[in-house]
C-alpha cells in the first residue's frame, strides 16, 4: 500500500464504494410491475405504504410484500400444479341421503387497489397466498357443504346438477344461506311395492317472509372489498364407492320403473287406442250420415236459391223491358211534340216570312211609286238612255262607213270660208235622236214638277181674298 500512489488509492476507494452501492441498490429501489400491488414497510419508522401503480418506488432497505391484482384459487384433486393460481384440495361434501363426493372447481377473484383496503388485507393476512387459503377457501368449503346438504346424491347426479352450481355461485357472490332442516317420509313405490318406506332429512333455505328472498349471512370476502369474478365447478363429482353404487342402483331402479311404467302406459295406450278406434268408427258412421244429410240439405238450399235467383232475374228482366218500353214511349212522345213544335214554328216562320215579303214588296212598290211621282222615273230613264248610248257607241265603233263628210260646200264674205254645213245621213240621224231624247227629258221634268205642286196644294175651296 505504501508503494501505491495517491491516485491509485483514490481509485480503489471509489471502486469499493461502487461495489457496496451496487449491492445495496436492490434494497434501495423497488420496481412495481403491471398487475401487481406492492406493500412497503420503511425501517426505523415502521411506516407501511401500498403502491398499485406501475413504476419505481424507494424501498429504503425495508421489507417488500407483493400481491397479485387478480388471481385464482384452484381446488382440485389430482391436478397439475399451476404457477398462476393458489392451489387447494377438492372439497369433500355430504348429501342429505348420506352419500359423499369430492367437488372440484376454480374461483377467480380480484383484489382492491385502494391503499386503505390493501393495507387492511395485508394487516390481517400478510401474503397473497394466505388471502386465498384463509379467506376464500373457508367460504368455498362452507358453501359447498351447505349446498350439498340441500339435495340427495341422486339429485346432485341428475336433476339438480346445474342448480347445485347456481346455488354455489349465488352464495359466494352474495352471502351464505341460513338454512333449516326438516325430516321427510317417502312412501313405498307403487310399481315396486316391496320397496320399504324411506326417511331423510331435507335442508331448506330460510326465506324472509317480508321480501321473499333467502336469508343470508354477510360475506367476509365482501368485507375486504374483494370481488369474485368467476365461479366454476368441475364437470363431474367424484362420488365415493358407496354413493356410486347407490347412484347406479337408483339408476337401474329408475330405469326399471320407467320400463314398468312404459309397459303400463303401453297397455293403457292399447286400451285407449281400441276404445278410440271404436269411437272413431262410430263417429265416422255418424259423420257419414250427417254428411249425407247436410249434403241433401245444402243441395235443396242451393236449388231453392237458384230458383229464387232465376225468378228474381226474370222479374228484373220484365221490369227492365217495361221501363225500356216506357222510356221509348216517352221518347217517341217527346220526339212527336218536338216535331209538332218545329212544324208550328216553321208555319209561324213561313207566315212571318210571307208577311215580311208582302210588306217588303208593298214597301218597294210604294217606294217606286213615290220615286216615280217625284222625278217621273228620271233615274230609270237616264239609265236607259245611258244603255242606249252604249249600244250606239258600240255600233259606231264597228261602223264601216265614213263619219266625216268628204265634201263641204260653203263660203262667206270677205274671202273667209263659210257657207251652209251639209251633214251626212248618220249625223242627221244622231241629231234627230238627241233632239227627241232632250224633248222627252224636258217633258218628264215638267210632269214631275206639276205632280209635286199638286201634292203641296191643299184640297178644299179656294180662299176668297176679294173685298166686298
């Protein structure tokens, strides 16, 4: 050591301290894993804490207790070891007829996670396995024992096997039943009269008359806020040899009883069948007679209905024919009245047309007369003259002779041309005709003026304007 330098001695000291610290780290820190609850007790102070959240906590070199958040209590016989469950033995139960059996199963439970509940469990049980073996196991054993006492070996094997599991689950979850006993006498079997009278004790659940619910004892599991999440029993009970023999004997007797009952029922059925067949034949005969009667009645009713329908249809046809005839008669009368009205209207129209034509003719005649009296038919004469002139004009247009004279003789004094105009024959004729028409027009005008003057002069004696 004396040959070591100061730096070397310092390194050795640091290494020793590191080794010491490394060995002591396991007691300084604790890793809380998922699915576990850790209870820590601090040295010197004795403070106890519970940690259910995953993470690292200081251990302070104190003791650590680990609990699973959920686990399984497995009570079975001849089972393989399961590292994830707390193992127990199958429960030996006794039925009310003296038979026994080994019942196996599993109870799944869940621990509370609040620190107060965990510390309470830790204070009373100190470990996870102790919770399963000293808290859950006694409850399971008591429930199985009480449930088995409520039924016989045969019932547990056959008719009430599923009910057994339901009763066990109900008591583990909600509390153990309070029971009461009663002795029951079973009469001899009618099929096998040699069977002696049997007596056995029946255990029944005490029922609260007010609520109608079973009376229970509070569950110690609930007191620690532990939740039972699953209750499952083995598929088959392991009955003891004596109970198994009783079961087989009862099964054979039950089968014989069923066979005897089946034979009796077969005989009864045959008897009933014979009676039923006789009744069937009688009923069939009656039915056939009733059927024939009903058929005849139905046929008569149908014929009656057909006759009534035919008569009704004929009446309806006659009624429709009469109504149609009346309608045609009314139609003919209406048509005749219409034709008569039309004829009368035509006659009236013809009379009115006749009167109108007469009146129109008289009016036209009177109008012509008045016109003729007024101007002596000057307008008609002028039209006639115009037509005549048209004829002469058309004739003149087709005239082949000379209209202008070829030679004109005459003379005047002082060397001026003059003399007498000598017209040709055509011109003379035209002049004569024009003079005649002018004379006739003047005559007609004079007659018209005289007629108007006569109409204006009053009829009566002439007034005397002379003085005496």
